C-alpha cells in the first residue's frame, strides 16, 4: 500500500492537484460524493484524511523525479513483507541501505552537506508517511468492504488483490469509527 500511496501522490502532485486525483483528473473524493455516502461521517473523515490532508507534506516537499525513483526503490526494498526468508531480508536491507546512500550522496552533491542532509531527512520522513497513509488506505478499503458494500470486493477482485488491499482485515469497527 505504501507504493500505491506514493504513486498516487506523485501523479497528483505532478498535475498540480491539492487532492489525490484519478488519471482523468477527477478527485477521488468525488466518487464518494453522492447522496448515499454524504451522511456517513466515518467515510467522509477517512476520505478527507487520505485523499486531501495527507497530500500536504508531499506538496510541501515537492520531490523531483530522481528523488521519487529512489524513494520508490527504498520502499520496494523494505522488508516488512510476510514470508521473506532471513536471507531475503538481509538482501532487501542491503538494497535499502544502498538506495539510501545513493539518495544521500545525490542530495549532498546537489545542495551541499547540511542542506542535502536536511532534504534527505525530509524525504525519509515521506517514506514513513507513505506507510502510515498505506495503513489508512487499507482501513478505508476495509470500511468500504465491511460496512458500506459488504462482500462486493470478493465478487469483483482476485483473492491476492483483496489480501493486499484489506491486509488489516482484523481491524475492529470502533477503531475505524474513532478516526
């Protein structure tokens, strides 16, 4: 999910949007603007947080294409995925460290030692934020699947995609409502 968040934010920022937009330029929140959804306060809080508020740090930082590719590589090589062997985890960790080193050297060459290190910290904060946003996106999808449109995902999505999107299936409804 962090990669989904990063890709959506990157696309939206490049289109100068202040909210997450679809490829046709329509804000994602518009898909949930009908009468059916308007009275659902939990849904609307999640929509606002995920597709509008979470854009602010990315808009502020304004990463360029090289930074985006390296951040994406760092997230790809993050080893929190289930089922990865110890050997695989070591390999992914070394790859992540390699991409972090490349990013740091590039930024320090571009901006100087101190400003480059500051920019590096800002970008790594976005990596952490991608994981946080990914968790909220997963919570949102769980809410849609378990509350608004029960069982619909199982009818239209392959099981591996459902597992990826709803990875926090054990979220309790009070946790979702407390957002």
